[in-house]
C-alpha cells in the first residue's frame, strides 16, 4: 500500500444521529464497537492473505473501509449541534482530504497490482501535494485564540519543541535521504511531495498551539501523530522500492495511521461542547497537556533509532542527531520547569481563593448547608457550627423541629420532584436546645461536578418573629384595653343608676325599715361592681389617675397589715428597706393594686406556706436616671421558661380553672409601664420567683402627669339654693342625678346632649350657678361643651362626671372653671357636695356671669 492512501489528518467529533430539531445527539459507544469489530476482522483477513495470496485482493479492498469510516465520522462531526461555524468548516475540509486520500490510495494500489514492474506514475505524487494543501487549509480553519496566547513562556517552549522535533524528523526522514541519494527520488515532484507532507505536520503544530480549547487541542495532537506515522511510513515505502508488495506488514502501519485519525474524530465527538466550558479558563491560562512532550519523545526515539540503524552516517548525521536531541532535552526540561512554576503559581492562587472563600463564608451570618442526594449534611458554614453545633453527616431534617419536618420534606426535591423556588420557614435546634426561626431557600446543584449537592441558605428570623409576636401581643392588648374600657364605661353607667336609686331609697324617710337591709345590699353590690370596673379601667389605662410624689415604703407600711388577713396560716410578709427616702410619681391606688396583685400571686405560688419578702432599693437606669426598685420574692413552686414568656399575657394563668382570671399580672404590667416604669421576673422550677418593679424616682422627672382634680376651698354646707345645668346622654343616669340634686334643693335643668345644653345656657344666661356634665357623649363631647361654655360664661363652675381618662385628656390641662371630676359610679353625697362647693365658690367671686 502507498502513503498516498494514508495522508488524511482529521480532528473532530462525529455526531451521533441528530433528529434535526436541535436536540443533543445520543452519545453511545455503538460506533466504537463496530470499528473495533472491523479492525479485528481486517487483521484476521490480512494475516490470512499472507498465507493464502488469493485473499490479497479482499484484504486490499477492505483496507479502505477504515478510510470511509473516518470520513463519515469527520463529516458528522461538522454537523454536531455544539460545533460552531469554524469548527464545522475545519471538519468538512478534513473529510474532503480523507476522500482525496481514499481515491488516490485505491488508484495507486491497483496500479501496483496490475503493473508491479512499472515506476510510480508522476500524477500520484501530484495528488499527494494536493492532499497536503487541503489538509493545511483544514488545520488553519480550526477556531483559535489570539496571538497573545503564544507570548506566554510555556507556549513559547511548546512551540520550540514542536518546531525542533518536526524539523528534525522532516530532515532525517525525508529531506536528508533525498540529498544523500539513499534512494532515487530527486525529481521536483519528489521534493514537493516530501516538503508538503511535513508542512502538514507544521500546520498541525501551529493549529495545536493556537487551539481555542483543550478538546480541539487533543484532537489535533492525534491527527499530528497520524501524519508523522504516515510520513515516516512513506519514507520506508520509498526505500523499499521494488521489494514492496501489497500485503506487506507496512500496510498495518498505514492502517494504524487511519486509526489515529478516527480516534481524533471520536474523541472530539464524545467531548462535544466541552470546549465552550473550557473556553473561559483557556483565555486566562495557556494549557497544552502532554502532547508536546509525547511528540518530542517519539521524535527522540526515532532519531535514536536512526543512529543505531546507521542510517545517518553520511553528512555528519550522528553529530547532528546528538545536537538536536540535546536541544530537545534541554527544551523539554525547561518546559517542565516552567510547567512546575506555573502549577505552583496556580496552586498558590487556588489556596488564596480557598482562603478568601473560607474568610467570606466564616463572616456570613446566614446559615449555609450543603447536603448530598440522601439529605445528609456534607458541609456547613461557620455560622452553622456556632449556632447549631457539629452537624456533618447528620440528616438535615434531624435539625428541624418535629412540627416543621413535614413541610421541609415537602419542600425538598424528592422522587423526581424539583426543589420549590418558594422559601420555607422552619425552626432549627440550637446548641442550647432553644429553637431558631429560619427562612430556608435552596439551590439544586446535585449535578454540578464541583458542588455535587443541594445548597440550602437559611436566614435567622428569630428577632423578626419575636418582634412580630410582640406586635401581635400589642395589638391584642390594645384590643383588650379598648374592650375593657368600653365594657367598664357601660357598666359604670349601670352601676351609677343602681347606686343612685339605692341612695335615694335609703334617704326616703317613708321607706319601710324592713327594706333598709335590702337597700344596703344594693349599695354594697354596686360598690363591689365599681371595684371590678376600676380593675378593668386600670388594665385599659382609662382609669382616672391622681399622681403624687409617693413614699413607696410608707404605702407598703400602711397596706401590709391589711394584706396579712389575705394570707393563710404559715405565710408571712416581711418588708426590707428604709422609709421616707425613696419616692416615685405614681397613683397611690394603682400602686397599692400593683403590690397587692404581686403579693397575692406570691401567696398562690406557695400552697404550703412560706415567706414573702418585699424589698425597696435605689437603682440607676442606663441613662443614669435614678430609679425606685420594688421586688417581691417568694419561695414557691417557680415557673419554667415557657410560662415566663407568657406570664404577663392577658388571660394566661397557671392556676386551676375558676381560680384565676389571668388579668392580675397583665394589669400590673400595664400600670407599671404607663407610670414610666418596667417590670421583670426571674424564676426557676422549685426555686421560687422574684418580680421587680422599676419606677422613675421623683428627681428623675420635672413633674407628674396633670392632676385632673382641682379642689376648691371648703364652704359652708348650707349654701343658698342654686340653679344647676345637668348634661348626660344616658337617660337613666340623667334621671337619677336630677333626682339626687333636686332632693338636695337645687333647681335642675336636665339636657341629653351638648347642643341642647348650649341652647339652654343661651336661654338661662346668668341664671346658671353650676354645670354638671358627662364627658363621653355622642355628637358634642363634654370637653367641647366645656370649651364653648367657658368662653361665653367664664365664671360658671363646672363639675365633670366621667368613667375613664379617655374622657379626660390629662395632657391638656382642664380650664380653671372645672372644679371637680367625679368618677362613676358616684355616691349621692359626693355629687351634692361637689355642686354645693362649686356654687359657693362662684358666689364667693362677688359677681354673676
């Protein structure tokens, strides 16, 4: 067989069947199995032809099957969906060159068979030159990087190695034999054939150095080796001369050259698309692989063979080979040294990148997990280790609160289900066994060759959840406060009617004495109801408050003796702290209520008795302001963490049903906070509890809240008869108030609202001696009525009847005409006394409005 049939470099990746719709071809190995079977069959047939020459024709004919297979692979490689335009063009030109080789090889083979004594025709060499030109065009068509790549040190050394090795092989295996006339091959076509064959190798070297990616570079390296094998085999064929016959062992070497071309095509096909993945990295660094070193090793071995075969004795061949091999050795050592330097530099860069990544990940406050396909944690950020402890190789769901595991499992990918793009909220167990509220988001990178896992990112929302809980708690408190105030206000109106009528009955001299007890019970029930509404109003913040600079120790000293009657046998109260030194702005009644609730709570926590210690001390806030600290300590059963979180929640109680309402501590918390203070609690199961109330000391504030009650000087109870304007929208309250005042001798003009009262005042004019008005009325409120009356009649005294401070805005002082504020339900004596004093005060001014 002649080399004319073997000169077909090819580098590519034949496509598998494509469906024509842009789908990725199926990458099986059926083609490889077919080729392997063909190679085995051909080798068997070739071996049999050496024993039975009759089979030689079949062996020669089937030989070209490998060329057809390679051509088909190259052409399909050009049609691969991932091939760009330049790659496709290069593969098509290589396929054309392969066809050129097949046609020329078939023609040459059968000329030799038919006329074995005739010399090789001249047009065969001309066809070889044409093939070389097509092959060079194919190599130069492959996509490549810019020339800047070749300025790198390693690229320069690779270029020197390839050029020196190719030049040495071309000289000793082609050009030098022509010069020394070892064979009769001195025509210009012989020179053109030899030079063009090695120019193909030079073109392959150039394409190798400029290749855009590692895949293309590896394919070109295989093609380069196939061309070198062909060129050297062609020399052996030429030197054999007439001794060569079809079926010689040299045909196997030519067959091997075709296999190298086919291997290049199949390698590129199986790695189709990888070039684009490598493109970005190759732009930054030149990477050539082992091809230059392997090529030089082959050249080195062939040159050494030339020395031992004594084929270079003339024209100083051995000396030249020694120089060339020494130069290649030096270049190869320099290349490896450069590669080591580059590798160390890359390793240092990788280490710096790893350190940078580790530092960034260690600074994260979010939680980052990487789990494998089975859901086990394979990596966790430092924030996870700090908050949750060691979690490696633990199932991720084992870190999740049992109540949240179902939702997390439904969120994670499983059984073909993709990871949900929506976040999921879950609680993760901390090292202290508390639970963190975390918002989880994920990224499925299980198929990523670097990560190979599911990346879970968790943001700690514990503070947000706590804040949301406090906001909801505040909203609930606001709703409860409003509801309690409205209920108390409506109930106070009812109690005012009941108490007023009871007092009218009690004052009726014609009443049968047998009824006096019933009337007394009515008044007592009304008073008890008033106490309940005062609790509700204290909880809602709508109670009428009279603040003063209060000696807290004195309040406790007065109250403790009465509290002892509430305590069972075996329970005592002890007071610690000096009196008269610590004073706070607070309402006395509310302060007593706070302390009483805390004492009762301590009593209930000690069913078997014990000691309650009330301590008074001085403290200091963070801003340096002085505080009054009152603590109530018991030795009772204590509370766990879950109860401590809800202890001040309205309607929450640890007592048995029907024993506690759950409003006591909630009211305490409300009163203390509205007084500008704070309350805290510390407790443990079996170790008792300590409640600490912190209030601003007297010198920490300029003044207390406005005292809405202005007391006039006492006047004689026998004030002259007067006219009173009574205003109240509640008919029952208005009627009972009118009867109480009328029985006391006052001339009462009753009105159901502010507009009617203004009309009456305009009619009566100066004849009004006092005004008694409710504050909360539809239409015109009591405050609006007062503001309009004092403008027209500035010297008329006014008495206000109200049930809670929502009616009396203590931030805006009442005008001086407001003589008294009376809380509902009121005693008849309080109302009559207030009106008498107001009338006396007016007449004491010496003029009438």
